[in-house]
C-alpha cells in the first residue's frame, strides 16, 4: 500500500482515493514521462500548475492547478 508523505492536504486526498479502492501508485506511474510543464508554488503567486499529456491520448494536455482560492478564481 502506498504511504504518502509531504503536504497534509495532498496526503489526505491521496489517502481518500486509496481508501476508496483506487490504486494510487498505478495512477502516479501513468504520469511518469508525461509531464510537459510544471510551474512551482511560490509565496507571491500562491499557486502551482502542472501540464500533463493524457495517457492514451497524445493530442490532449490537461492542466492541473492548486493554490489559494482567491488566486485560482
């Protein structure tokens, strides 16, 4: 069983997914080599973003962002 560590919110989400029968480690393996761009979190921007080429569809890139609600909105 995958044991997440790091940011408390991210670990909580991963544990929730895992506790609902989804193999987190397999989901994470699917993104290896498919990350196109990563913009790290900074105190000034208060958000981070990752662009990932979708597995099974080399024509689709999906962007995931996380950060302060007022910044994301």
